[in-house]
C-alpha cells in the first residue's frame, strides 16, 4: 500500500480536526457505489484481534485479515479541483473502475 504526501497530510488534518491525532486509520473494502465495492476509512483508538498494522508516512494503518490481499496494491492520493477535495484510489487488482473513481470491481 502507498499513500502520497498529499493524502497523508489530509489524513493527519482529519485526525486533528476530530481531536484524534493518535488514532489508527482503518481502511476497509465494503459493498456499494456505482459498481461492486468502495473503500471506507474510519478512525479507531486501538487495533482489533487479527488486524494487520503498518505505518506509512507516520500514519498507523489497520486492515482486517480479509482485506490484506485486496489492499496490497492500493495507492491513495488526495487532490482538490473545482468540485472540492477528495481521495483518489488506484489499484492494479481492479478489473473495472467507475467514472467517479470511487467504486470498483475486484479480480475474481
């Protein structure tokens, strides 16, 4: 998994704004969106049994055992445009991504 400098700065800003500067960032894959799945973020105070932990750009990341493989090739960026800011996801394991860039289909 990769997180760009810009995405890391935005994640840190969110942690501070929610008064959780030392929280863990949990990244999960959930059903939904224009296609089959979306990525979801949440801030958590501690890991759960079986979680994989990693530190990328000084952000403590948690993933569940079932999501480790699908998140392995994930690259997270953050950018702002005329419509506002948002996280952008790229993953070579996707077979298809919707036009909004938030939803995807996974390899079988």
